[in-house]
């Protein structure tokens, strides 16, 4: 007899059970999500606080900055509490919504690290600047404070790098919310990326600063005060030289000597820097800095100093009168021989633009020598540490300040932070016109120069360029009309003789060159792989000369298969009293149009963009993409 079937043990799933289970899950997830509801508002509040802190720091209000950062920390912690708890863990693995939740957590982490960076900055700030700052003293650096600052830079760099990594983890694949999160990521990245890059560049130099200031043993440097009224390709001619010794943060200034000093003025021979095409035969210290890079001119000057004076040094610090004037905007007026009290507004004019006021050469030399203690006292005097550092950084961008250190690791750090005074190493279009004074005058003080570059790109990325260089001698009439202007060899002449060095793009083909409408040949010279063209001119007072170069740049732009043509341009200024004006107009091939333009550029026609700078005082690097229609 057949056996009776046994009842099934499989549980019957009823529709109401499914609905009920989903409802219960949604309730649980909803409860876990409650902290998320406030997270966007908290994040926005933290961002507003950080922006307020930056504004307060820029205006010198440390108390307000500290209060804003403390508030930002509270908001950032609330974001972290909301996103990093069990609710965030559960939601991050839920299909569909898990991705955006994970993205928000990464954004919260980035905000947390950015806030930590701000906390480090506001904690370190009082030691560097303000009335109670301890970093700078009387011609000294407090080594203990300096080590604290170095630690702060290291910690800040770590936080910023981590914030950058967190932002890179934010995806934008989720529909709707993904777009909004991507926008938040991009906004944060625009802030964090340059900060992180700057901190990474600053860290090697910060690490080297204790040794630079003699914490591990004495360091010796040669200070060169430069005169931009008599130009070299590197900058102003060396005006005054002085040895510096730093021991455990304290600076000792040796005897300052004018380069017209009988011993220093004599010609001599020393082993030239290998490959330096501007070192030919015997040199004076005042003519040792013809090369445009301070890694070359600086080393030449140190070798000449050692040969003539017998002192070896660890490095060179070059600063010109324009940089000193900018430093005085922070540190205040100063009393000097001849003039008494002068300030930042008239310092340059009185020091190098008013030679008629000196009764004799001895009086002028006495004023030159007064610049050395001025630099030492103002730079390493108490207070305004951040402002003084920023002043020298800005001066370096305009090639009014540079450092050359013989320790290769230290010099690498100096280069990374932009204090090395080097030409660009770009492989694309390049604009650098420098002049060398040739009539032993101080008339570069009145020189006004403008550069106009017309660039016509070709589909393959090459370009035909027409560069027009206009130089005007804006000097006043010669003071002693009875005897006449000597035209050369005098600090009082108004004539301006020069050799222009046009440092050109790599592998350039010069097709035409004229000065005052006269052809001058198309030959070029080589400077460590960078071609350059020499153009000579002499300008009587109030006259203008024009030089024109036409050449082909083989790699002015990157031409890609997608139809885009990206033009690249670097420009290097000369440390002039009156910064040169620069105008660049770029024409893409017919049928192209340009996309987003960098600051300073305007769209001046279909497929045409123009850059105008009335006074180039930085070393810009631009990239602009045009696309075929």
C-alpha cells in the first residue's frame, strides 16, 4: 500500500512577508541614514569656515582665522561622524546607492585632511609672523622654531597628499547624484591640487633649511647685490659683494666690497663652468655673470671670488635693488648716506637712477656698501616672516632674486620652489629676450622694451612666428651740456648700448632677422641645447630701435588624432627696472576654434587668442587647446 506523502518542510513565502521584510529593511536603513541628512550642510559650513580663515589670515587677523578653523573642525567632525559610522558601513554596500555613499565618505575624508592642514597653518603662523614671532631675530634664525616649521610643512604636505588621494577615489558614474558629487570633487580638487603641489615643492627646501642656516655646522655664502641699471643676461651687474657666515642660525656679515674695488676689478683666469659659451678668456667679477642661468653665472662668480680673494663658499645669494625696494614695503623706510631717509617708492630711483646727485665716486660706493647690512637687517630682522618670504619668492619670479647652492640636493630643492633663476626647459614655443649692456653705462635704468609675437600654427603642430622687439631709451637730457655726453664708460651717460639675446625654441629655424630694417643674418648660437640669436643696437637718448625675427618652431603645439591642437608657451622675463611688455597672438589653422582660455588671454577672432601683459614680472607657462570644427 502506497505510503502517504509527508507534508513539505519548505517554508512558503507569502507576498506580504516579502513586502514586510523590505519595509523593515527600509526602516532600518532609514534610521541608519538619519545622520546623513545633515552631512551636506555640515560640509558646506566647514568649507565656508575654511574660506573665511584664509581671508582672515590674508588680512593678518590670526584670532579670526583660528576661530573659523575651530568651527570648520566641528563641522568636519560631524561629517565624519555621520559618514564613517555603522550607517555609512551598511549603506556603502547597498546596491545602487553604495557607490555614492562611498564617494561622500571620500569627500568627507578629504575635508578632514584639509581642515587638519589649516589647523597646522594657524598653529605655526604666530611663530613666523606677527609681534610675537620667534623665527626671525636680530640677523638670526631661531633654529628650534625653524625645526618646528619644517615639521609643520612635512605634516601639512602629508595631509594634502592624502586629501588628494581621497578625491581621486570619488567616482562620478552614478546618475544624478554622481554628477553632483563629481562637481564637488572637482571644486575640492581645484583647491587641494595646487596646495599639495606647492607643499611637495616646499618640503625638500624646508628639510634643507636647518643645514642652510648652520644648524649642523657653519655655512658660508657670497651675497651679490645687483644693479639692474646695467644689465647682464642673468640680471643686474654685480654691484657689491660680501661674504656671509651662518652658524647655528646666526648670521655674520663679512667686509662688503664694491666690484670697482682695485683688487676685485682686476681681470683674472679661473676654470670656467663646462659648456659656458659666455666665458671667454680673462674676466672680472663684474663680467662673470653673462650666462642667463644663475646655476652657471653663480658658479662662475664663486670661482672668480675664490681665485681673486682666496675664499671658498657654499653658495651664492643674488638680490637686486628692485627686490630690496619690494622688501622695504614690508619692513619700512631706511636711512642711507647722501639721501637720508628713503622708502620703497623712491629707493630704486635714488639708488641707481640718480647718479648725477652723487658728488663723487666715493660717495656712490659708500651708498653701495650700505646695501649689504640693509639686506641682512631687513630680511633677518624680527617680524613679518611670511610677508618677507613671499616678497623674495615674487622677486625670484621676476628674476630679481636667485640662489645657487653647490650642494646638489639643496640646489634641486631651490630649483623646485622657483628660486634658481633658470631659463625654461620647455620643448615648445618660448619667449625670452634678455639684454647685455655694452657701453659700460647705467642707462638700462630708463630702458622700455616690448615684445610682440605673432604665432601661426600649422595642423602638424609646427608654427611660423614673427617676433618684434621694440626698445626705447627713455632717458632725460644729459646733465652737463657744456662738455657733452661721453656716450659710454660713464654712469652719467644717457646713451644705451646693448646686445639682445633672444633665447629661442628648441630646433628653431630662423628665416629672417633685422635690426632697424637692416638684415643681420640668421645664424644662431647654442647655450646648453637652447638656441639663441644675438642682436646689437645702440640707442641715443629718447630714440627707439626695432628688431624683427621670423622663425619656424617645429613643436609649438601637440597635434593629436582627435583633431585637437594644443599650443604651449613659456616666457621668461628679465629683471628690469621697468618690466617689459609682452603681447602674443596665436592663430590656429582655418576651421579651428579655441576652448577655455587661461587668465590673461582673450579670444580675438575665430581660432585666434591674444595675451597682453603690460609688465611681465612672472614666468608664465600656458597651454591652450584648439579643436577642428
